[in-house]
C-alpha cells in the first residue's frame, strides 16, 4: 500500500520517485505533502510516516498542517489529491 501511494503521487505530480526525498524543490515538497496526507488518511501515525520519510515527526506534522493551504494555492496539487483520495478511499471500502 505504501509503495503504491508513493508511486501514484509521483506519477500524478510528474516527479521522479528517486528524488522524492532528495530535494527541496517545490514540486517535490508538494509530492511529499500529498504522500504524507494520503498515508495519514490510510491510518499511519506521524511517527510511522516520519520513519518512512527519514524526517522528524515535527516535519511530518508541518507537512500535514500546511497541506490545505498548499491545495488552495495549487490547482495541480488539489486535483491530484482529489483523484488519489478517491482512488484509495474506494480501495478501503
């Protein structure tokens, strides 16, 4: 499930999976924020996501807390979230 979400996020936002955690370019930060949000909705805790991303729990918390604002400003991020949220919510049911 985790690998599927990360792969889907990278495909939706057209970023390279190998660079997802290696750069702070805006499009990669958006991809990390989207992945973080989807993983949290799947039931992973901040600590689990932090271990997966090799970042602090506070960093994960910041990504989650700022996600709504990012979506309001960026149409592509908002559309990717809607699509992936719907896709993974249906898989849960």
